[in-house]
C-alpha cells in the first residue's frame, strides 16, 4: 500500500495545478476542440494534435503543453459518438461500433437516451483506465513488452474469430462480410514482405485502402443513398427530450458488469502497442454480445452495445498512455505524436521521465482523469443542441453530410483517390445492407487482417519459418485455444438448436 500512497501523494499537487486558471483554461479548450473535431467525420484527434503541436513550442512549461494535448486526446475519442449516434457517421474510427446501436436507438426516438448512455460509459471507461494509468503503469507496461509477434498474431486471430459472435442471425453472411473486409486489405504493400500486390497498375493503390474513407463510405454515404431514395418520405419528428439521458441507479446496476468488463478490455488493448481504440471497441462489443441475454438486439439499438463500445474506446486512452510514459512506447497513433511532443520539449520518455520529470508524468495522469469530468460537463450541456440535427430537413442535411464526407476523405492524404474509395465503399455498403449482409464483420476483417499478417510474417522470420511458437508460447497458446473455442461455438449452438 505504500506504493499506492506515494502515487496518490504525488498526484495531489498535479490535481491542484490543474485547477489554476491557465492550465484549467487549456484543459477545457482542449476537451472542447477534441469533441468538435471528433464529432466531424473525416477529422481525427491525431490530425488536431499534430496541427496543434507546433503551437505548443512557445510554452515555457512542458506540463502546459501536455495538458492541452492530452485533453484533446480525451475529447476527440469521446466526441466521435455524437455523429455516430445522430447521423450514423463514425466521427472517428473508435466510434464505428457505436454506430451499430447508437443510430438505431436515436432513430427510434431516443437520441437523448443513446447519447446519455454513450457519455456515461465514456466517463466510466476513462476513469477506470486512469486508475490503471496511475497505479499500474510500470508493471503492466513491462508485461506488454513480453509479447512477441506470434502472441500478437494469436491475439488478432482471436479478435477475427469474434466475427462469428456478431454475425447476427446468419453465420454464413457474417463470415462472408468478414472475408470481404479481409479481401479489401490485400491491394497495396504486403505488410509481411514489403512487396506490392494487386495494384492493377493503379499507382495510388500501392498505399492500400485507408480505413477512414472505407468507414465513411460504408456507414455514412451508404446511409445517404438510402435517405436520398426516401427523401420525400416524412421523417420521424419525435421531439428531443433529456429523459433517460442520465443513467438511473437501476441502469448502473444493470450495466455494471458490462461497464467494468468493457473498460478492462479497453485498458488491456490500449496497453498493447499499435492496436488502437477501434479494435478495443470491437472486442468489447463482441464480448458484450456473446455474453448478453438478448444478443438479437445488438445492431437494432441495444443499450449494452452502446455502453460496451464507448466504455472500451475511452478506456484505451489511459491504457495507451501507460507504455508511453513508462517505457516510451506509443500505444497508438496519437500517442506517437505525444511521444514526439515530449521529445520536442526536451523530455526523455520512459523510466527516465519518472526520475527526471515526475511533475510532467503526474500532470499527464491528472489531466487524463480530470479531462473526463470536463468531457461529461461539455457533452451533457451541448447535447440538446446537437440532437436537433436528427430533425433537420433531409434535403438540407444530406448535402452538408456529403460535403463533410468528401472533405474528410480528401483531407486524409490530399488526394481524390480516397474520395473514389469512399464512393466505391458506399456502393458496397448499400448492396450489403440491401441483401442483409452485416457491415460490422467487414470492418473487423479490414482492421485486423493487416495486423495479423504483419505479426505472422515477423514471427516466421524470427523462428526461421517454424509455426511451433504459436503453441509453445504461453500467451499465444491461450489466445489460440480461445480462438478455437470461438470458431466452434456457433456450430455447437446450431447443432443444439437443430435438436
């Protein structure tokens, strides 16, 4: 307990520092900007932080720079749920799973309930991850560095097997969707060998298909196509109400296990370098569906699905900060930018940061915690205005949505190729929904296949082509056993139902 007492003792001055005027202003500004950017499809927290980083050079105190940048990090991950819920447009890749249930619940006349659940889950996930960040940074980060390439391959294989748990009523359609997602990752550079493949002479394809245009096309533009076909139909004009926005005591009790489980998954995934909040939300959502008493409601407006996705993706923030400040290993793209910020300000990330600049370390920890409180206040205060987007006339709203989609896709790499990818994926998404092929497995396959391929390639190179480490490594063996169980479980259920 002495270690915990020491940590809390060191954290207290950082908390006091954050309530002074200048750091408090920077934190509120950072969270607000992060929420706005996260809510606009096509704009990402990484983009915001990268553009803001040069502005922090003039700050004499590095702690102030980290307050601003970490606050933006928290706000951008949380803000993605707004457009995901109200417009079926994942503002950030981390909110893609929220789209599956947030939008149906909002469209059914409960936007306040959908957003309230998301905000509450985001807060809980963020706070739980901060507890791990504060108390367990070094030991957990040390454990994560023990995972080898075969361990990462087995982990991603396990996540791919979760496709079977979210496939809905038709396992075959879910698997088909997942395979289409894997197929979409093939053009470009082979992550294992570095060789070009399936570019068909199209130069931009050498860089592969990017996640953001794919997501915008599948979820946003495909929905716009649906809306255009029904543009003359009267929309649901149920008035926005704050009823149900704040979770009641019975709601907290009902979602307690889901909140804790999803938050722990998010922390765990966040710690693993290079995995990301989007994969954390996928695994948590899939786990929630697999353990739910009403799995058939997922994808139809399930409150459990919203809670799982938002708790997990916000928990990855604190989780990803653990290896960053403890070992100097970035856990995500944003953490890589934060790593650069520390170096630019003359700080050495890793164990030396604890020794030489403990004030900065504990300021980062305190900011991650308090920024979640600020996020709740800003989100709850602004949701009434934002929810009105649900009832704007579609003939005005659709052009604005398309502009955001095109600008967001183009701004990713400043090339029209990404816009054409977005439009192609819109057609794919429209056809998939028309033939009742779920979109979620496609995204899982698209996100995880390159990670699995790269990890397997690195593992085979390190083992001289031997696959034995897949089962001889303890972590890999456990992940493989879980993957096998996930693969056969749907078949066992089908056999039982057949009886």
